[in-house]
């Protein structure tokens, strides 16, 4: 076990692993027949760019497949060992990683949440779309306040998204991570943009927070209906 631990601390091994995973994800994308709802989502979303793309933990692996070639994007990635691999995977797909993650209470600072928030605001100001999970670690499918705070401070809308496949492996971890498999059917479902005013009061923030959670649940429910119906 110590040998494997040392290996995955190697920058070269992490980069190679990330590249292999990126190649696999591209292969899944090429061999999956996607239905997209609405049919032309970027007709409504592109004029709002850059946006904050919201996803759930565990449902995030296929989301990079929704990015249009040439669109500039960054993604929030944790500082964990797994995050090191994910950052390299995203880099191989042309997506820049911002390191840090959300947390509850005093752990926010040690996980790099404050610095990551500032980096995401700068990225949005520079024209890059930000992709991040709306739920904080260990509290799956419960929206945190971080994403609506980012929307308020940046002035950019939140766009909920679900990208799912009919063929998948579901892990028995805290976020029930879905590992996509090739040669199946898939669905990409986009929600309505959610705008948080720069002067939003506490009550307005709670409404935006609840709306983001409900919208993410809705797009995922719809996406799974679509892939199961097509099967």
C-alpha cells in the first residue's frame, strides 16, 4: 500500500492518470447518444456568459462533456489527493482548476474556500465560466450558501445542469458517485438561469439557495427520466 501511496504522490503519475481518465471520458462522450433538453440550450445561455454552472457531487463526472469547444471554463476542485488527479483530468480536457472547496463552520478557511471564492470571482470577471458543485462535501444534494454568494458577488447567473448516462456504475460512497460507461444513452438537461441581485438580503439569499437546490433536483430527475425512457 505504501508503494501505491508514494506512486500517487508523484506529479508524473498524477498527470498520466489524469490524461488517461480524460481520454476515457472523451471515449464515453463519443460513444454515448445524448438527448439535450432544451434542444438548443446555448441559444438562451450563451448571451449570459460567463455563467456559474451548478452540479451535484457524485453527478459531476460527465458535466465536462457539455462544454462547447472553445468555451473558457474553470472548475472548483478540492485540495485532496483525489482532487490532484481531477485537476489534471480537467486540464487535459481544457478546463482550468481552481483549488479549494466549500465546508461548514471553521473548516472553510483551512479548505481554501475564501481564496477559491476570490479566484472564482476573478475568473468570472475575466470571462471564464465557473463550474462547481452546489453541495458541500459530506452533505450530498443539499445546496450550500457558497454558490449563491458567488452569484451575488460576481453578478453572474447560476445555471443548473445534469449530464447522466443510462450505463453507469454507482459507488457506495457519501455522494453516490456515478461512473459513466460507454456505448449507452445519455441526457443533458439545463435549468433556467437563477439570478441573485448584488443587494440581495438574507431572505433573498435563502430563496435563491432553495431555488438552486430544487432546480438541481429537477434537472437530474428529468435527465434520468429521459435516459430510462429511451432505454
